[in-house]
C-alpha cells in the first residue's frame, strides 16, 4: 500500500479481500457438505438393496463423518470463543452477532431435530413392520409349493421316461441309437444315454453322443433304479445366485429297461434321460427361495439394521446441525458486517468524526447502503469543511470588524428597543468616560452621568421611528453636550451622535467627540478676533496717551490747585487705562501670533527647578511643593514656551488657592507640581494641583477657550495659551476637579509628553 493511500480506502480494500476469501471458504464448505450429504444418501439407498456393500463401507463412512463432525465442532468452538472474547472486550456489534447466529442456528437446528425425530420413528417402526409372521409363513409356503411343483413335474417326467423305455426291451444294443433318437424327440429330452449293467455306455443321443466319457449315474441312483425301477434327480438349482440357474435347471431320470429274456445270463440295461424344466417355473421358484432366504437373514439381523439406519441418520443430523450452526455464524457475520460498518460509522459521526468511512463493494442492498452512507459522510465532511471555511471567514471578518470597531475613534453602541446596551466599543468608553462593557445587558440610563443623554437618545429614536415610517429616513443626527457627574473627569464633552435601525430590531448609535474640534474652532475664532482687536485697538491707544500727557504738560501750573489735581488725576487714569489696554492688546497679540515651537531635547525636571526659583518663600504668595520623578527621560520641547506653560499653571493654581483661603480665612495650602514616568504608557506626565474651589461644571467644559475664566479681572487667555502650546508639543492635556470623599478639594491640570526616543522614532 502506498504511503499516500487513504486509510479508509485501504481498510475497504482489506475488507473486500476478507469478504472474497470468506465467500470462497463458504462455497468450499458448502460443496464438501453437499458431497458428504450425497454420499450418505447414496449409502442409505444401497442399504436396502445391497446390505453387504453397506456393511463393508460403514466403518469408513462412520470415520469420515466423525472426522467432519469434529472439524465442524472445532470451528464452532473457535467461533464461540471469538464471540466470547468480543463480548468480554465490549467490541461493538458482538451482541448483534450472537443474536444473528442464534437466530440462524435455531432456523437450521430446529427443523433438523424435527426431521430426525420423525425419521427415527419412521425407521424404527418401518423395520419392525417388515418382519411379520404372516409374511414369513407366506414365504415358507411359497418355497414348499415351489418344491412340490418341481417334484411333481420331475416325477411326471420320470413316469413318461419309464413308459418310453419299453421300446428298448427287444432292441439289440446295435440298434438302440435309432430308438433313442426317436424317444428323445418324443420326450423332449436334451440328452439320453443307454447304460449296460457295468455302466458302460451302449448308445447315446444329444450331448452324450459326442462325449467319450459321459457322466455316469451315482451309486445311489442305481440302487434306487433297481429297487423302484425308476429314480430322478433335479439338477441346476444349487446356485440360485447364478443368472443362468433357471436355464440350467433340469431333471436327470434313470430307468431300468425291461428285458423279456429269461436266464441267468441276461444283464439289465439302464436308460438315463436328461429333461429340461420350465424356465418360468424355475425362475419363480428361485425368486421365492431367494426372498425367503433374504427375509430370514434380515429377520435375524434386524437389530443391526436398525442400528445402522439410526446411526446413519444421527451422523447426518450431526453434520446438518454443525453445518447449520456454522453457516449461521458465517451468514450472520456476513449479514451483520454491513450493519456493523453502518453502526460504527453512525457512532463515529455522532462523535463528530466525519472522516471518510469504509464502504463494501457487494451488489446487495446492504452493500449499497454502506456506499450511500459513505457518500453521505463524505458530503457531510465536505459541508463541514465548507462551514468551517465560512466560519473561519466569518470569524476573520468578525475579527476584522472588531479590530476596526476597537480602533475607531468614534464611539459605537448597540441598543435594543428599550435602550439596553447590547455591545459597545472602546471608543464609546473613552468618549463617554464610563465603563460601558460592565453595563452590557443593562439600560444606558443606568450608567452614572448618562441618564440625561440616554433619555435624549431614546427620544430621538422614538421620533425617528415615526418619521422613518412616513418619510423613509435611514438615520437621525443630533449634537449633544455632556457634563461630567464627578470623578477625575468632570469637563464637559461635545458630541455629535447618529442613530439608525438595525435589521434585527436593534438600534445603532454612533457618536464622535467634537470637543477638540469645537475648542479649536473657538480658539481659531478668538485668535482672529484677538488679531483684529489688537490691530484696531492698539493704533488709537498711543495718540490717546500722548494727548493726555501733552494736556497735562501744557496745563501744569496754569490752573488752580483744585483743577490741577483733577487734571493730574484724570491724566493718570487715562495713562493707566491705556497701559492696561496695551497689556490686553499685547496678550491678544501674543495669543494670536504665538510662534511655532522649536522642539529640542529638554530635561523637564531641570526646567521646573529653574522656574521654581521665581516662586521661593520670599516671593510666592502661596508655597509651591515639587515632587519630581528622577526616572523621567528627556522630552522634545520648546523651553521658552514650556516655561510660559509652567508659569501660567502655577499662577492660576496660586490664584485659586488664594481665593479659597479668602473664603475660609485660613493659611493657603501649598500648590503641588509633580512629574511622573508612566512606563506602561511610555509618557512623561506633568501635573499641577491646587486646593482651591475647583471649576464649575459650565467652566470645566470650556476652560481652554479664550475669555473663559472665574477670575474677576482675568482675561481667560492663560489656559487657552497652555492648550495651544500643548498642541504644538503633541502633548495630551487634561483638566479635572480633585474629589475627596465626595467633596471638591481643588483642581488639577495634567500634560503628558512623549519621551525623546519616541519622538525621534
């Protein structure tokens, strides 16, 4: 077998070879059994007609039958042992083989036993019925009648011969031949001889005429002839088995010939005649005698005959029973084999094994059933491969879809008609800042801080369902403003959401965080406003200031003291306000014309230490406490712009702390500035935290927009500049209130920078 040949095909080929060998063995065994059965039948037939032949071959026949019976019994024992081993090992189909063998065995054995019992009774009673007293008497009477008939015929022939012998009384010896010839014709004799007193042949006709030494009569015949003048003897009936016995049967008559002369010298002569008996009569007599002889022989040996018949029947029964059981096992195995193949294949299919199954190549229905089952299994295997291929493609598509969903910046949530979360992607968790995966199977309104958003979404879906039926709309879209409900992320979020109905009666909600876009648009708008204001306001400020100073210069000393004081105060007010307006215009200019950052390798900790010299105990209104992580790697940044960021953040934190101190009438808590290296995220994090009142919710959402501030005199450009510089450095900025035990304990601003190696890469 080739190494590449499929195992099921090889198994099927071996199974076909075994099946062909079994069929050959079965045919050979059937032929042997048939031959033995014919021999038994032939010998049983001869037992009636040729008892001697049967007795002569009975020993040989008995030995052959016993040998065949032993062989069959050995095969049966071997098969029974194999079945017992299969049952003990729990081999599949063993009980089915036992049942089939038992069924076929009963079908073969029960009729055989019935025939044996009937045959036994028939043979026993038939043999006894053969030997009846009336039959024996009839045969004896027939034999006696045959003998009497023959004796009567022989006596009659002797009387006739005696009467004819008178013709020889006066005939001399020389002329006796002619007379004998005439007498032979009269009597119908086959042979006649005239004997002298010394038993010398005088004349003869028939066969004796040509014989030199004719057969002489016996001394007993001579004595009988002298006494009774006549004697006869029936010859040819000694060997009744000779087929020519009826033809050779004859009567030999010896008659004393009368001599008319008187004298002592006259010698007697004897006439011997041989006359044939009727062949039909002789044949009937022989048949009756033979029948009587056989009847007497069989009557004496009827016990042995009965034993021979019954022994032959018993041997035939043993052979039939053993053969039937053996054929039952073989045929049961042949019948059960396709069923076992099917059952084994069904069990493997039920276990999930759809490998190609063995199929029998027989032309019967069971063989065709195995081939159909193998074809069906192959089709199932092909279907499974196709399904697995489709499932693999589906899993790959699902994996791709999941990868796309996981990497989408937009948030995706699948809801049912009651607003229950079915699934969500990480983008939704990131945008809404809520653990949506933990709330799958629960309503969206149950997520903390999203009750209002969930109600608005549900309302839009309900309206969309009505509009969809009337206007065939495929989606709805609406912006939302979310406000944090606590935690470290309270700033508001601007969303644009889009909803659609899915085919399975579910609802798809897709939304994007447009907070940065809105903030950028606002920043850009404010930058344009600042640029125009700076241009429009700065030009008249210098003439105003110069005109006020010139008025003071011209009028100084020319006015009374009171008016001089009013003039000086008014000029000072004008100059101060002009300076304030100039500072405001400069801030607008700086915000609008913030130069592009020149990124260079920078040690953030060293930069912070350098800036903190300006916030010593002698100059800082609120103490600043630093916690710097020495593991922080160098970053890429613009030192001048980052100094401005640190200054703005520290100044805002100090102002917030002072405002809180004023409300509590206590010493201000220190401002904390810290750096930390996040090894898992590969980011350097800068955090400035204060202990002020925190940001209101409406301010937290728009804190990075220009002119959004909580200060009475603030311009609101500080955090806007920080946000712009952070964007220039590719840093992520976060703003949140610090919550401790459910109470706002201040605010913090965090910026996270990529390390130098990551930026360079």
